[in-house]
C-alpha cells in the first residue's frame, strides 16, 4: 500500500475477484493485481460462490468474510 492507496473493503475485493475470474484472468494475474496471498484467493473464491442472500449481507456489512 502506498500513500494514495485506500482500503476498499471485503465486498469490493470479492467483487473484483469475481469480475476478474469472469473476464478470464488466471490466479497469478489476480494475485498480482490484488497483492493478496493464495490462501486469501482460495477463501475469496468460496465466498464468490455463496448464494445471493449471503453476498447481499456481505455487501451491506451485516456480515464479514470471517462469518
């Protein structure tokens, strides 16, 4: 992170991974773009596949990724 970086939150990170996967990016490209670990990516892929109710609760900050 540098002085112009901002934390975008769980919901935004999850959306970014979903969009990149749907756009054909591979794991290495996603890891480079996000600066995250492989374990973070694997966990995020599981979250991306949750039902819409869970994703909506995540977006609204009713739950976080640890739930």
